[in-house]
């Protein structure tokens, strides 16, 4: 109970210092900007994959300039969860920084987990699946098989995300639920 009280206190305290203007919820009021906007994410409900999620976000941050991923549970519009789902991992997202990403334990054992987290994050940044692509492409997901350990977007994918975020949070976005309907697992 004390822990919960402290957590609430910590969240309340941190919320005071979090600027709300840059969040997706303020998109209608925010004019387009050339500066990178920040998408805040929360790993609280995906403790097993916390470091993989952080690495996947860092990989995106190292390749794109118009949007930045920052972990901040109290300001988060993008939340990661983990568990077991017969449909595998999925992303329920507007493709523009909001939503939930679910990491399936079974797939996380089969595939390189940073590739999974970075791939799912790619959906939250607006990219669709392209399973027929090579391992060098992040959004080819499980297509190249379980041996693929590339967890970085290629230059085409990075350019696409930069153009999707050229106007920051401005624009209207369609909510989608994207399941990783992978080819039959190898091995
Ligand atoms: Zn996907």
C-alpha cells in the first residue's frame, strides 16, 4: 500500500513538470512545426521487455529526425504491454504516436526481441507491414525468419517516417489494429 501511495505521489509530482503542449492530445491546437515532436511511451506493463523496448526506441531515434521517442509513463500516449496471445504480437495504434503495443511471449522467444519491439514501434510511427522485404528492412518483421536480428529501420523506412512526421502531430489519423500474422514459424 505504501508502495502504491509513493507511486501515486511520484506520478503526481512528475506530472507537474511535464509540459502537455507537445502531446498528441493537443494536436488540434498545435501548429505544424519543423522541430521534432516527442512521443512519450510507457514500459510499465511490459517489464520483461523493458530494455528491448528502450533499445528499439533508441534505434528509431538514431535514424529519424522529425519525431523522438522518450520514456515517460505519466505523459505516455504509447503504451507497451506483454503477455500471451494466440494472435501473436500486435499494435493498436493511430500510426501517429498513440496506442498500445502488445509483445507476445511466444514470439519473443522465437524472434530477436529488439527487432519485435522496434518493428511494432514502427507501426506506431505510421509504417505498415511488408513481410516480403529483406532482413535489412525493419517492417519485413518475421518475414525473413527467426535468424534475422536487424532491429534498425533502413534509410527508406526512416525517410518515410520523417515525411509522415514532417508536420508534427498535425493531421488526422486512422486507428488500426495490426496483428503480426507471421509466416509459419521456422524451426
Ligand atoms: Zn507488423
